[in-house]
């Protein structure tokens, strides 16, 4: 065996090679487990890739045509004309603004409430933890459509009772129509979303809270750190990966909101969002080309949100939530 091959097989040489590549060298067992994992996940991944990729590609192709479902024979290639029509339409920008407003507000409020609920579940007495977690997670188990109808009937003039409960608030009476104004309608819509999905956020944050080493908080307390300092300097930094996952999942879901708005206002009074705009264009007006263009833009916005979230938090999920 030559001298070079002998050196390459020494542990020191392997460590040096690992330092040059920026990664620790993996053992044969680790490489075998990685191959096995890829073989087990590949069939499901390929099926999901086909199921997801085909509609995206088909929508992009349709967006390049002037295509109305009632006149399939008049289908005509127009290139990016549909995108130009949409991006110059004030209705699109209004829908984008409403979508961003709902996304930012719901995600911010749910993060705060979800963290508080996670603290309650984390510090609950051991004998009552199961009951507390079950009670908190009940809203998330309700179907979105059912939840939206429940909130609609709560604030409706005919069947609602919230006007009677809130008649002590200035400006609210038995005749107040919450769904006849943009501000109040969006408030009810966002409240229904927050009530429905905050338990999901709390569950994600609870998993991150459970991974914070107790020794770190105890050491910070011994060093004289206040509760606020322990929260901002110890707990939250160690929950960075869980927070990123919660923000990412919830932001993507909120940006694609459809059910609550369709049921409560059907997009009236300035509550139309991009998902509802795509539905109205494709299903209501049967403009497949324009509707597909809206869907593609919505998909690109969702991808941009995911990219910003991953880059903004700078979390390496493959390293168990460690920071890069």
C-alpha cells in the first residue's frame, strides 16, 4: 500500500478532510442509514412531487393562454399578457394588501398567545397536563368550515348574540352589522382564525420549550438574571427552530386563507383575498387563463414567504435547530 493511501485512511487525514469540506466525516453506519432513509422516503416523495408539481406546471401553461372554459375552441397563446393584466388591476393589489394584513396580524397574535399557552401546558401539574392540553387543542380539531360558520352566526344580526354581549361598548348596538364594513368584518375573520389555529402554534412552541435545557435557566437564575432576561436571553434563543417552523407553517396557511372569508363575506366590503380572487376568476367567470395566472402569482408569493422565513431565522434544521 502506498504512503499516500495510508495517510488518507488515517483518522487525522479524515478529520482534516472533514474540516476542508466544512462537515464532520460520517461513519459507514451513518452513510448506510442515510441511504436506507432515502430509499424508504423516495417512493412517497416521488408521488408527492408528481401530485404537487403537475398542477403547478399545468397552471403555469394555462396562464400563458387566453382561455375561457365556455369557449375552448378560442384558446389563444398570449404569453405574459395575463400577468400584465393582473398586475395592473387595482383589485389584485387590494386583495394582496388584505391578504398580507390578515397574515401579519394573525401570525403575530398567534405567536404571543401560542407561547403563553405553551407555558401553561409546560408548567401544568403533571396529573393535569393531559386534560389541560386536550382542552387547549379542542378548537384546532374543529373543521375550518364549521368554525367559520360558528363565528359567522355569533356575530350575525339575525342569529348572533355578540351584539347583546358587547352593547356596553360605544358604537355597538343590537343593529350593528359586523359584516357590512371592512374593518369589523376583517376583525371577526381574524378572530376566528386566531381562535382556530392558536392551539396548533402552541403545540409547536411547546415542543421547542420542552427542548430548552433546564440547567441553562437555572444557571441564569443563579447569576441573577430576571425572568424577562431569562426569557429573552435563554429560552427564546433556544426555541429559535420551533418558532421558525411555527411562523413558516402559519404564515403559509394564513396567506392562503379562503374558507372563513368565503363563508362570512364572500369577498364583499373590501375583504377579498388572493385565494378568493383566483376562485372567482377561474370558477365564477370561467377565465382559466387569468385564474391560473393569479394562482401562479399566489404560489410565487408563498415561495417567497418560505424563503424569507428560512433565511430570516437562519436556522439549520438538520443540526437539531442549531444556528448556522
